[in-house]
């Protein structure tokens, strides 16, 4: 057995609902135990130093873990949730220093500057998501917007979804451990891994034949393509139809719902109202 190399990781939760964490905790194979305790790839281990939901520590001692990990460098910063920025970010805080609240914004800026890379996990972190929706009273922004606004050059990866599939996270981390940071050609123009986000839902949908034959469902529960009922599959990039969810049991369209476009940059404002048909002119050219 060779020496095991550890990849330190910090998971910060900002403005969101914790659903992204819950999705990863329900990972099937490898499961969360494999991810946190075992070697994800031979002789490589993820050392999750900080996660608000699953860590045992609290208070000043656990905030010191963030500071000590920052001094080490070479860690991955995982951000879940959008970043409140209005009024210097006071609408979202994590802990205190000298009896003053420490904003999520300041943590992200501080930790991202020394990180190996930043993974924006979930649509809120990747694109702003629901917290950024109009009228956005707390000034929420995506991780990428914050990094670019403050001139932080640390590379970042967007893994959208509401929530994202656990495989998308595990696969991305495993890829970093095996091959290092993704090259520009491995990411699309929105910095999503092409491995998971290179094709639209529409391209792999089992109801695609109905669309080609112009057989459309008139109401939920009908056979046929769900395009007339507002399906966002034609404009949403993700591999949900071939990956499936909940232990490969089912997925949104499989259980009779439309795709709501949760992996899209414009989720939620630009894909709303959800149950209104989109125009074919909006379809990507390759579909």
C-alpha cells in the first residue's frame, strides 16, 4: 500500500435550503460513507474538514478549522447556496469574530482566494437560483459572479441542479483526484462539466418519439410528449434521463412531471411560468 494523499475540503452553506447536501448524503454508489471514509480513488482520500450539517463540532473551535485549513492551502472549497451581497452581505452570516457576525460573503472571499478550486454546487451557487429571483432583496449572486466581481482568479466549476444529482458531485471530485483540475475544454461555456451537461434532456428523453410524431399530452397523466404542458427539457442540459434518480428508480418526466429546467442558468425566473409552453425558436440549434 502506498501513502494515501488527502484532499482537504471545506463545505460552506450560504443562501439555500440544504437540499444539495441532502442529495449528496443520499448518494447510492459510492455512498456517503465511501466518499468520506474510504479512498474515492486508490490512494486518494477526501478529508471533509467543515460541513454545517454533519460535523460534530461547533462554536469557535470549528471556525478555527476553517482558518487552519486556509493556511494549509491546496484544499477544495465547496459552496452550496447563493451569496447575499447587499449591505456588505449582512443578510447571511456564519459565526462571529470579536462579537461581530462574519458574513457568508467574507468567508467566500477569504477561503476562495487560497483554494485549489471552488465547486459551486447546486443552481443557487452556480447561477443564483431561487434566492436571486426577482426582487432579490438580499442581493444574492452566484459564486462565479462574486469571484469575478472581486477579481479572484481561483478556477471554479458549476454543478447546477435543484438539487444536483449526487453522481455529478462524486464524479467531479473523483475526476479532480484522478486527473487534476478540469481543462477548459472539459467545461461548457457556463463552466459545467461536459461529462454530465453536454446534452439536453430532450435529446435523451424516452418521450422524444412522441415529440417527433407530434403526439402531445393534453393534461398530466396523458401519454405523449409533455412539451405542450411546459416541459423545459428542450432547453435544459443534463443527463437525468439516462442517469435517473433515487437509486436509478425514476426521474421527473418518468413520474409524469415536466422538466422544470432546474439546471438552467435562468432557473427560476427565466424558465417561469413553469407550465406554459416555450417556443421552439428557443431550442438549441443542435436539437
